[in-house]
């Protein structure tokens, strides 16, 4: 396989982008662990890392996370087989259910973070 | 009106003479809109250069013999119309990811070995005698596996799969789709015999869901779906307390 195999087709390119988005996401999550460790020393000594570079990096990572999540959830309809009354549910319905669950989970987690963070 | 012509650039490789494969151009008449790439190769073989080697058989997308790379995409050459490429030249190469035996002929030994390893036939713990009648199935039971049974072993999915291209130990799309076809068949009881092969690290877990296998399949089979569903099923068998029940 030539090193540039993923540039030969749009489908390959999008696949590599999808896989690549996990890398900066992992770095951001590692940084989050560092922040949690710092916050463990108590609120008096904690100041969040808020440089412009970090905010820009976070926004880019958020876009990557959204892209990764959307492509992942879109594929759930292909993967998950659910039968109702001996007939398989349409894959579109399964994907839609996953997106709804994602939205609900995001709202709940956001609420918990904001409520307890006050 | 001058006769329409088209250029075919075909891979030539004689392992006894050539260090590596190279392209050879042939300009041939394009006299019929229904001509396919396989017709062009047959014209070259019969009228221009009888030494060109390639596989073909049925000419109607059933046997799966004539799969080649057509302008970089795995295709059945009997189903690739010249009109879709003319007036551009068409580059015909052997299927990606396989060793070349000669010209457009690939070595399919690896695929045949993998195909056999998943036991693509109905396995019964105890055979029911013929006199006992048919194994009856409902339409819903057939629908469970019907699309996976359309595979014609053309190996286009292997040529499209970068995972197989990077690691030829990977069991590959068609073999796993066929394993799924039998595992979903209500008459089959061979899941436990196939699990060590499909559940291996070089089985379904090697796949990272590129999905190109399903795009290139000429019969509408969705091997990527078969692989991901098998991942989910094997995980459930492992995780759920009743998962290992027959």
C-alpha cells in the first residue's frame, strides 16, 4: 500500500479525517484530567487555563468531537439490529433514536455541570 | 462518420521477463454503446494481442471472475460500460492488494483459504434425514440473511479495503459477510465453530469501518454492516449472562 492511499478517494479521506479527530480529542481529555487534578487542591488555589490558544484549541476539538459523534451515530443504524414483532426496525429510526439520546444526555450533563458548578 | 475509438491501458506483467508490472496502451474500435471493459479486453485478446491474460467467464455479473481495477476503482469489467469513460482512456489493472500472477490475473489463494476457514456451508449438530422433509423457513427468517447470500466472491471488497491492504492477515469483508450469512440462517447451528475465526483479532476486530467494501460491491451486499453487527453480537455474547446460550 502506498503511503498516500487515503488521498486516492474522497471516501478514504473522510475515513482518515474521522479517525484523526479522535487524536486531538484524546489530547484535550488528557488536559481535562490535569485540570481536574489541579482543581483537587481546592477552589482557592485553582484558576482555569484560559489562554486564547487553549480556547481556540478547545473550539477546534469541539468541532472534531461533533464530527466524530455525528459520523458515529449515523452509522449506528447500520450496526444495531432491533426487531419489533419479528420485523427489524428501519435503520433511520435507530439512528434518530441515538441522536435524540445524545441530545438528551448532553442537556442532562450540561444541567448537572452548571447546577453543581454554581 | 469516422469510427469511434477508445484507448485501453492494460497492465502487462510476465514474471519471467519483467521486473515489475507496466501499462500497455491499445486503441480499439468502440463500435457499440453496450460495449463493456471486458468486451474491450476480449477484442484486444482476439484481434490485437493474444498474449494478454485475464480471468472471465459468465459476462453477466454472476460468476465474479472478471473483477479488475478500472481507473483505480474495483469493478466487474463485464459491468463497466465504455460509454461511461469515453473519450478518456481507461486504465485496467489487476485487483489491488493481491499478488499478480500475470498481466491482469491475481493470485486468489489467500482469499480461498480465508473463505474456507469460515465454513461457508450449513452446519447441523445432527443431520435431519432427507425423508423427514425440508428445513422450512419463514420470509422473515430468509430476510435476515438474504442480502449476505448474494456475494459472488468477486473479491472487489478486498481490493477496496485499505485494512486488508495494510494487513493481509485480516479475514476480510466477503469472508465475514458469508460467515454472517450462515450464522443468521435459522437452519444453521455452526456459530460456535465459526466464532474462533471471526472473533479473532484478525477477524472482525481488525476492521475499522472504512466502509468502501460496501460501496464497491456489485451485488449490493453490505459487508461493513455484517462486520459491525458481528462485533456487536460477539460482544453481547461475552458481556450478557445469557450470551453464550445456544
